[in-house]
C-alpha cells in the first residue's frame, strides 16, 4: 500500500507499510545491543505554516490518539487481509494507544500512552509532541508511530509530523523528560474531583477557603498517588501557586479543557497553575490530574540551570 507521506519543499517522500524509516532502524539496531529493547517514548516535531497555540493542547493530543488508533487499524488489517481500505473485515485494537482494554474499559495504573504536546521554544505555539507509555510499545505500535506523517486539528490542512526520537525516557533529550527539583505548570492542572462537603472524607474547611486552595489540595493527593506508582519519588517540599502558565502568564481559562466525550466536564472542574518543589531532582514526565493523558496537568522544569537532560 503506497502513499505520499511527507512533503518537504517540493520533495515528496513515498512509503509503504512494509518500509521502515531510518529512525526506527537505528533504534532497532541499538536495541539489539541492550538488555532491555523496550521503547517507551516517541518524539515528534510539528511542521506547518502556523503552528497551533498552546491553548489547543487538549484537542491536539486527542487528535494524535485518534490518528494513531486509525493507523493501527489499517496497518494490522493490511497485514492480515492485504488491504487497508474500508469496509474492514475485522477490528484491531491497541490498548496502549487507546487506554482501554479489549472490553473497552479504561486501563488502570497510568501505564498506557500519554500524549504530551509542548511549546519547547516558549513562543506560545506547540512545536513538539511526546508520546510516553510506561508499558512500552509493541512492534506493530512502533511501526504505526513510524508511519504517522500528519495529524488533523480542526479545519484546514493537517499538521505535518516528523519522528525525531524513539527510545526510553532515560536516553532521549526533551524538557518534559529532564530531571529537576522544581517543576512548574506548562498546562493547567485540572482537579480529578469536586469538593466533598459531607461524610467522613469531607474536605477540611481550610482546603475549601478558596478554589485555589482546593485545587492545591487535590494536586497534593495526586502527588501521593504518583508516589505509589513511583516509590523512589522524593518528598514534596512545597506546592505554590504560579503567577501564570509559561512566560506569557497564561490563565487556565485560556486552555481548552473539554474533551470530545459527550459527558466530559473538564471545563467545569476547578483548575490552576502551580510550582512543585521536591527534596531531590525528579525525572520527568510529570503529568497529573484530569485529562493528564491528553496533556493537561503537564509540568516542566522550572529552573533551566538546574534541570538535567537524560
């Protein structure tokens, strides 16, 4: 199945589902010489005349998930039946990309894919996206990541994609994968629950004094849950409100917070921006809260001099 995948100037690069890019070939060669040939991170750069604003983090992450799931279906259908055209004779499903099991129930443990768009040059526009899955990518999923050449966001031409890295968090360089004591909000942290006013687990009055106090309390609880998944996580020294998001001091309301799901209430949940300080440097990524698998609640190193790349 041949198609034109990526345009650079006047040059078109044509690939088939049987081909493998140089990035994947290099990573596969390196994997053969290590005891853990386990890819958990894929990095893409965006290319477009006008890149999306950081406020579009959530819809862009959803579009990335949708595109990968679609490519996975077509690739495996092509391998099985020799065609990737509709109507499909069988449905193929990637729990890692979808975040759901074969019965379409949400996976637990946060080991499936996080889709993390980022503004890495701090110009207010998204220029990279990092796909992180602790459980790792299968061989078929790696081929799908390698074949992805564009992603649509709203109307107009799709954003072109270039796979720039495939490996593990400890051998790829990116701000979201760096190690730092201080982490600051790159996107709004959205509370995973509403205030509890009754019962034995009701919130303390001081945690309900202001919306910001409540969101800070929920963030602290999410960090405790993160410690359960990452026992080596050092103690949290402090959680302070951030004056805004990025150098542009954006407010949470400037970010899209509703998912495409008909029953999603993310835009109505309390949210905020914070600075987290740990006792010792912590490696990324750190992404917490509601819709964290779609880029909300993403933290980046708060001190460039302190942050250490893998």
